[in-house]
C-alpha cells in the first residue's frame, strides 16, 4: 500500500510560510502540503520522529495554531500529524476518495 493509499484525508498542495516551535525554539519553514490531519513542512532542520511541535500559519485569511507530532523526516523536511484533526474546530475535511 502506498502512502497516498494510506491517507484518509485529501492533501492540498500549497506553499505557505510557517513558524513552528520545537523544544522551546522557534523555526521558520514552509508548508508544502496540508490536510485536516497533518502537514509536510519544508525545513532544513532535522527533528526526531515523536517530537512535539507547535505551528502557526495562515489558512483562508485566518491564523491557525496547531499542535502535533513529527511522524516522518526526510532531507526536505518533516511530516507532522496534528493532535486534533480538522480546521477551525471542524473535524471534517474532505475524505480521500481516490
């Protein structure tokens, strides 16, 4: 099963700036793709899988504050799974029907 087949929510390709905090240090990066359950963040920093992360970014003209956990690391960035799925308190994000 591919990563895409395992995803149960639609990921939206994007490129938006992000500030994130890991272990009380602030970093800058860019969100490459986003869903209601997670995001991939372009960053030159490496963080271990399981590390907690707090993120601040703009989404649809509003500031979004999310917390999550690093679930993947590549040379291009980190995969983050949000602790609470959904946007703006909505738990529903389009399901992946592919």
